[in-house]
C-alpha cells in the first residue's frame, strides 16, 4: 500500500504541535529556523540586501543609492562600476503556543551577487547565486509511556533542510537616459531532505530513522523595468519606478525514501522508495510580480513604497499529498525612508553613516488549520561607508509571525542582517565617461 503522504506529513507535524495524550509528552522548541519552513519546499526567501531591509524596501526601485541590488534586473542597465554583494542573517526566534514557550537561533548566508558594467551606464551583466525557498527546521517531541510495567522514554525528531536555489546570469540594458530594462534567465535547483527519527530507552522497541530526499532542476526567467527622472517636482529632486515579473516554472523532481533501523546493535538500511506517494513528478513554482516607487526630495533623504505578489496559490507538488495544509497567494508591502548625512560632507562621527527605518507586512503564503501565517516587520538600518563607494550595511528587524489560534505557534523574531558591498576594494573601477 502506498503512503498517502510524504514521510513527515503536515498532519503529523500539526499533531505534534497539538499533542494531547496521557503519555506525558512534551514538545521542545525548534533548534533552527522558522517552524513554518517545514511546509512545502520551505519558506520563501527575500533576496534584497540589508541596505533595503533596513527601511522595509525590496530593492525594486532605486533612488539615492550607490549600490544596485539583485531584485530588479531593470536597474542593471544603470550600473557604472563593478560591484559585489554578499551577506548573512542571524535570527532569534521566540515561540509560543497557548500552553508552551520555546526559542531558537539560526544563522544563514543570503546570496552572492556580482555586477559588471559591460558598457558604463548602458549595459550591465549580473551573475548571482541565491536561495528562492529555504527549509531549516528541527523539532523534537519527547515523552514517556508504560509497557510491560516499565516506564519508557521516547524521542521523536522531525527535521527538514534544503530548498530551491538559483544560479542566474542576466543583462540590464539602458534604453534611454531615463529607462532601462533587464532579463535574467537562471537554473533553479531543488534539494530538500526530510528526516524522522524515533528512539527509545528500552530494548523492547527498536530505534529507527527515515529519510526522504527530493532533487530536481528547471529553467526559470524573470524580467525587470526601471525608470529614473530628475527635477520631477522641483529642482534637485529625483523619482524612480521599478517593476519586475517572474514566469512560473516546473521543477522535474525525483524522490527517494530510505529507513535505518537499529536492533540488537545491528544497523540496517532499507530502500522504501516504492512506498512513496510518487517517486517522480513536477513541482510547480509560482509566478511573481512587483512594483515600487521611490522619491528623493534631495540627495540627503529618500522614501520608498513597494509591493510584491507571489502566486503560491498555484503551487503544486505531484510527489506528495499536501492535504494537511494549503498555500495561498503571498503579498508583501514595504514603506520606509533613509537619511544620508554623509553626503553633506560634515566632519562629525554621526554624520558618517546612512540611517534607515520602515515597516513591512507579509500576508504569508501558508494557511494551516484555516489560519493565515502572516508577518509584520519593524525595520531599522545603518550603513557604514568607506572613503569610496563600498559599504557595510546592517539591518535590525523585529517581527511577529503566526498565531496562537487553533493552538498553532506564534513567533517573535529578532533578525540581524549584514551585507558587504564591494565597489572599489577588491575590484577595478572603470573610469566613468
């Protein structure tokens, strides 16, 4: 008989959260990442750098910025010097249900993005490696029960690691003095591993683990448009607009299932792939689009308002029965501003930084037990400038995700992001025309 769900099904996960039995069970906190990254192919990853996260922006529009991000291929046509951006995030999660509290800490690299001006201010080449989704989940359920007059302690550990990543090469072309377009094809890779471990303190029961692995690849494409206008409302101001569109794509995926059993100190590995819901099939990834508007009344201050939509309601996975949850269209909104006192040329300590602040709201892509898992972020940022155009950008964000309704898990998140933006230190800066 074929399994009706993946090895670590959503229904089992929810039952762990809601575990109510006489077996004296206790749920421990997740060891890393968001607990909601368990579902689907992981939590969607937002690829904007800390320079944009600091004010709640997504990098779709660009005004008053020295660096160009990965989010909008249309902006690459404006690039005039070689750039490289990489970074990492350190997040702390405080979790709670109606009856329990927990916590975890997670560190993860974000992306690697290099941008080359093939023709200064006219044609730019982008190379990038970045995550699309990420699952980083580890939770342990422990408890006791009696068998043959003996109290037995058990531990049930659920883990899920991996997700979808892209290697992308794209071009941005400046059509006019004010308008640029971009095209970015990529190869998307799916690599996801889910594990369930059972262990007991008694020889009456054998410990075992089961591992499900998913792997596949697909061709993906996205497009971008960017426009900038100076002296729009008054002399010296600047307004910018950006829009992006990503085509949906299907990842041809293969799955394997193995189990390791230990009995009388003997380990045995068994291939159970034929018992999966399906050993091969397509994972349908969503279409997405976004738009943003930026305005700088002067070169010292700028404001941005941006929106992004991902149609996760069209997501499907032919390899699993995902009836324990559902995915829904995700919409993000961001608004914030930046202050650039260093551009005034003042010789004071606090005037040598870039300051950012803003708010962002994410409706979420996940519905569990009829509850939308949304997130609200409060964003702040600090840019540390070098003598040239290179910088280190820090973002500090506080977020509220999920709900305790239906005995689900609410997360309070502190997230510290760091992005290193190199423009002159390690790369040759071409002479500006």
